[in-house]
């Protein structure tokens, strides 16, 4: 198949970007989208030109580093599919494909299709863990967990941190990512001791980098793991509980 690519090129975060147009012939419909970009880069290198910079690692839809805007959609036209799992059979012969980096204020462009997603790491660093101050790790089956709770926690834990939810949101909000990372800990018995403190720390760190959620729902549609916006409601509930608890504590100390 033959495709025309309009690829965003930008030398650095402070330089102006542009679209370069490339035509590729004899692209196999069985190629993944990233394999197609590899073919483009091989041809650019052979011609003595700079290859297109893009992120990838596992190429199995697990690591989340491959995210691209493809024809204006995060990860492209296939629902519940990361860019690395997208295949060229989803496009037609003769198609024009526009490829851009994530478009979000929190994700500045590093080069070409590569963006800096450090704000996602900052949210995790604020509380996305369970502390174990003494002793070894308990046996995994020591604490019984109801199946419904375990299933919900696993649904939240499916988040791969790609940032598609932020890129798809008109507000550039990070609520779906943050709520998923919160609830896969907050729903489990092991996460209860730090539940409210974790929620406050992660939510307030999120607010420092990302926009506010106004329930567009685009995040859920763009998510390659189909994480539900229900988790945002759970996060908001825990945040209100945490703030009410803190007000009560202040009232007890300073009547």
C-alpha cells in the first residue's frame, strides 16, 4: 500500500516546528505503525537526512512510551489500542496520515514526536506507593480481598501511563491517570493506612501540572486500556473525605 505521511518535525523545545511530507510505497498492511516509521527512518538515514525521533520500548502495549497523535486522535483510529499495537491495515491505500506528538501544555516537545512526560512521574512520586517501614513483604494471600474489589483494583492498575488521556482532554487534565494510579492502591486493604494522605498528595501534585476536569469524557475514549472515568469519581470522593478529616483535626487542635 502507498501512504503519504505528514510528520511533525521540531529540533527542540524552543524552536518552531513544521510538518514534513513523505510518501512511502510498498508498505505492508501487516506492519505495525512503528515498523512503518522505522521504514521511513531507514530511508531518511540512507538519504543522509535526520531520522524522525519518536519514543518506543516494549512495542507490546505495556510500557506506554509510544503515544502519538495520529490524524488528530491519541494512538490513532483503533479503539483500546496503543500506537505500537496499531497496524497499517487500519488505513487504506493512498491515505494521508498526519503524525504529531502529544498536544498538552504539561508535555513540552523534546524533539519531533518525543515529549517530556515528567509530570506523570511527579504524580507517582507524590504518593503512588505503599510504605512498608519494617519487616518483610507479607504473603500475597494473607489478606483476603473480595473479588469485586480485586477486579476493580486490577482494572485501575491496567493504566500504562502513556498520557493519552491528557493529550485527548480539551483541558489537558490528568485526572484519569491520577485516579487510576490512586485507586489501584486505595481499593486494596494494604493501601488503607495511607489512603487519604496519598490522595491529597497526588491530587494536589496533579493540579500543579495539569488542567481541571470538566467531564468531557475524551480521556476514557482515548485510553488504550479502556480505564473508566468512574475512577475519577472515586478519587474526588476520597479527596473530599481527606479534606474533611483534616478540617476536623485542625478543629480538635485549635478549638
